[in-house]
């Protein structure tokens, strides 16, 4: 026969025909494979009442399995037996029992096959599950009862037959694989060792068994958690709701044995209370106010509609981030170091301002220019127009698609850029600053003296006067 435990520490035993050294009326149950040709054991079933009947008993020898601890409730023993009935009469099912030490020892479970025996020798596969934790000391051994369950009788002579030995793991090699006792579970580390409710924690250690069985549990203080993975050395589990903030003890229980507690610090969940502004274009800067953001570290991030943003400032209650490219309207979520997320706060992504034309596209300082485009939004704090690097000081009108501005003093040829009230800039459009008109010289002016002056000139000197 073969018995397979629920995933965990197991040992495979083969049924041998040699007499036990402990009780010679029993046969040996050994981890070694067959060491003889196939043989049979049988029980006569002629004219017997309905019920179970023993064919043969087996036991492990001294100091086998030498396994101290607990076999947890929910451990599965799956049996494969080579059996038959010797005549085509009656109705017979295979049955097996595992106990500690002897026929009156603690019962693991009783397994009965669902397929009735025929006159052909065949392997029968069936199982049973422990319904309670079974404690073992190092000196405890395994006892195996193999027989049949008779459900329809016959007065014809016939037997229930068990076949054993033969070919290793092949024909007639009846064998069992039993769960072994597990020592007290031991926690060696928690990763991370701090986190908020729902933080996923990996518990490293030993003696956890390779799957969570009935009665196995992880608790933080007295509050049970629901593990997502469970192996013999590692358990992954989220911090359950209701665990208080501060230091708590994480424990693992397997088979009624509970580990020593290991300290875990529960931190508050980050909370976003305000976004300033709560609308903006790609690239605009947003201040996120709240609490419990903790220090920026591994796993810290801010997302806009699911897209991660560039962080320019981070404190425990305020974060400054730029709206990322490809962001869409949706929730802003803060993830603190360790992966704990806040609830989302809505943010509307607006298009950036865009300049389509300048009228005129050149002009002198002091001249008026009309800037046509879109998404300029309402004029407000932060709204601005620059010619090159020089800000405009005189804006005579501002609508969502048209701005009239005066070319500022000291402006030079370069790009005109519009910045909306949220601080988002448009792309630049070239503007040429032309020089203002200036007078560099006056033409010659001829002055003719009046007639009286000419007459005086003639009487006083024969020389003519010319004034330029």
C-alpha cells in the first residue's frame, strides 16, 4: 500500500514479509524497498457477516521514524494497495488504518477504497485525512492495519488477498507514505518589518509545512491573517485590518504548536487631503497635502491616473510632483515606502496652452501684439507672457484663445511663450523685435536775410555775405 500525506515532511514505507523484531506476529514496515519475490497474505471471508476484517498488521522498528513534534490536523494519507478477492462472490472493498505504536494506539485515520475488489490483482488508490493534531515523541512508531470491508456476504469459499514485495514501486510493491511530525514553527525574519494594514509581509522560518493545513494560522497579536502563499520555510501574508498601530507580535501556528512572536511595527495608511491645484496640464507642478507619507524610500511613488510621476519634494505631510507625460484624468494616489497606498483623490489633466499665430510677427518695443491660440485658460495668478526671457508688463486683454500684449522694454528677438494660471507653458513662437525710428542728422538750412539786411550789407562793404 502507499499512503501520501498532505504536503509537508513525509516518509515512504514498504510492506515487507519479514516478521517484526518487536512483535513477531506482525510484519515489518520499512523505508527500504522490496527484498524478496512477491508474496500474499489472505483472510477467509466465507459466510462472514458484513463488517471489516484484518488481513495483516505491520509496524516500523525501534527509533523509526524518530520524529518528535506534531502531525497537524488535515494531513492527508493516500493509499495504493495491491489486492484482489479469490472468487467472484461477495462485495469487498480495501481498507487500511494507521495508528501510533500498536493496534490500540492513537488513530490517524481509517481509509476505505471506493472500488470493489475483483478477482484480478490490481492497485487500489484511496486516502484519508487526520481530523486532529497528533503529537509524537521520538520513540513513537507507526502501526499499519490492512484488511477489507465486506458489504455483501457469500457462503461460497473466497478470500480477501493482499499482495506485497515484488518490484520496487511496481507490481505488488505495497507501500505507504506517511506524514512526519513537525517541530515547533520558528520565525527567523519578517520582510518588511514595518508597514500599514494590507502590507504584504514575507515570514521566513522553518517547520511551517509546505502547505497550510487545517488549524495552521498566522496572527498579528490576536488577529488572524489570510496567507496568500505557504511553504515549509516561507509564508506571504497581508497585515489584516483591525491590527493596532505600533508594535505587534507576528506568530505562526502549525499543528497546535505556536512559534515565538516576532516584532512587527504597524504604520498608519497614507492619506491625501488636498491637491493644489486639482487641475493642470502635463508637466505642471502639483502639491499633494496629507499625512502618513513617511520618509521617501524604496517603493515610494505618486501616480496620476495610474502613471508614475516625477517627485520634486517629499515630506511626511506634503509631496510636490509633476503631472507625468501620458497622464490622464483620474485619481492621484500616494504609495508610501513599503508599498502602502492611499485612497485616490481626483485630478483633471488639462491640455497645455498652444500658440497658433502672432499678429504682427515683428514689431518694436512698445508695440501691441495679438497672440492667437488655445487653452490659455482664464488669466490668474501665474499667468504670463514672455518675449524671449523678458516678461510682459502690459497685457491689455486675455481670453482662452487670444491675448493682446505690449512688447516689453529690453525685449530682443526670440520666442514668445504663454504661461497659464497653473504654471504650464506653451511652446515658443518666434517674434522679431525691430528698432524704433531715430533722427541721426538734419539737412542744410539756407537763411536769407531780409531786404533790409541786404541793403545794410551793400553800404558797409563791397563783399557779399552768405550764411549757411
